[in-house]
C-alpha cells in the first residue's frame, strides 16, 4: 500500500464567543476520506505520535489548540467547548467522509463533555461555568462526530487531582506545612525510599483519601469566597474601589499535587504500571518541585476544571450522553486510568456500538520496557482495525 500524499495547512479559527484558536490540518489524498480530530484542553497536540500512522492509512488529521494551550491558569472547560465546536464546524465544512474525534488523556474527558453538550437540546445546554462565567452553549453550533475514540482517558481533571493532591498540607500558603500523620512520604506511614515500594495500611489509605477530599473542599471554599467577593463588588461598580475589586482576578497557588499513594505502592489498584507518577520516577521529591497539576489557578478555573466537587468535566458522567460508535483503548501500565476506571467508563457509555480493548503501554503511550512496542503503536493497530469496518 503506497503512502497517500499529504498536504499540510495551518488555520486560525474564531469561536462563537470571539476567541481565536489555531490548528493544523493534514489532508491525506483527495481529502474525501475520513478525518480524525485530536485535541486536549491544555496541551499542544500538534505533533501527537499517532499522526504518522493515521496518515499512512489515508486518514486526514486535524489537530487544534484551545484558548488555554500550554497555559491553563484560567482554563474554563465550558469556554473550551466553544473551541472544540469551532474545530468541529471547520472539519464538517471541509467535505471529508467520516468524522472522528480522538481524545487522549484529558482530551478524552473534553470530547466526552463536548459530545454530551452537543447532543443536549440547545435550550438545555449550560449558559455559564460553575463560577458564573457566561458561556453561550445554547447559541453555539456543535457538530457531532460520526465516531469516537478514547485513548487512555483519565476520569477528569477534578477527579484526577483529588487522587493526586497531598492530603498532609495544613497551610495553603506554606509549601512545607505538613500533618505528619497524613504525610505519604513518611516511613512511619509506610513509605520506603526507592527502589523499595511503599506499603500503606488500609487504615492509612482510608484516612489519606479522606484528607484529600477535605483539602479539595477547603480550596473550594477559598475559590467560592473569591467568586462571591467579586460578584458583590460588581454590584457596586460605580464606586472606584469596588470597580477595582471587580476587575481583580485573584490567583490561587496550590502546592504539592503529585502525591497519589498508588504511584509508590503498586499493590493499590494494581495494573502493570511502573513505579512513579505521570511527572517522574521520584514523586517523593517531585511533589515539592514545579511540575504538577493545578499549581496556579484562578477561582473560575479551579471550579470549572480542578474541583472534583464542582467541575462538570467528569468522564463517566458525560459519556452517558455519548451515543456514537466508540472505541475505548486502555493502556495496561497507565498511571492515571486504572482497570476499575476503564471498566466504569465502558459501562457508562451510552453507545450501543462500543468496544473496550487493552494494550501494553504507559499513559502517554511509551513502551512498558526498553525495546518493546510502544503503547502508541499498539493503539494504532487497534484503531486501524476498528476503523476498517466503520469508515
């Protein structure tokens, strides 16, 4: 089979609320075949590793950013749905055959949320984010793809962060504050320096997870207080001081967000994952360093994206509205989507034509061992097989 000719074009799109987003269209052959859209709410997917294998099979690829790509300080998922809608409208107007969305990691949650809202009667769609940011989803054109692929989808940023956040933080203004009884990296609680694994007792796991939920609620309270203070200031905007308060967008620093017990105790929710987290092989040190989710957020971003209690970007909840034929690919060494998660995701899908497959690989598609096949390559094989009967 000869590789089809590929044309690459770049595009800037205007969303329904006037934001500007950019994307790259790789058109395979005559552009009448299938097209896959790849997007993530906060990452640049322009060079996603699945692109070459899709193009080799004659599948065109649209990759796009959101208005918050590589800078999710103010990421509001409801606004990002308008970014998805602009991209899906663009693809729908190009004359391709089958349209397909492919969501990897957080892109899966985003596309699930998008399809749930796209298939909701316009008058019943959300008109604002959880913090009250106006978003005209009822007035937006939201094309529905023909097919849906989820690759290593995590359960949603809010659910994920609730599993990762360090429960032992006692003072949100002090990155070194700690409750020793909840410290996940204290040997007294079961931690062991690598290469040994930690071994946490069921009692500690239960207390720790309760502490994680409690910390999320505390940050919720801070974010909601900021939202209410700004709303009150807006009601008195004729006063210069109130106007300044209404114009101010506070930011919330969140320390130590790489502390999932499962990263260092592989006996909890076991799969084939390697020791370490999404951010590195030494979470007991990385937890105190810069990488990590939600390190600095606005109140609106926290409530829309990162709060397990307020974010609507919840994969299981939203796929109850996904009815298009769907392929769910679980990676057996995933550090963010565990076997129970994938089973719940597949069960929740409303689609009658739904397929759940497992392939060896880590969350971002790396191989499980040096020299072995990558998760991306194995996933590509499954995608091509699945598309063969549907495109």
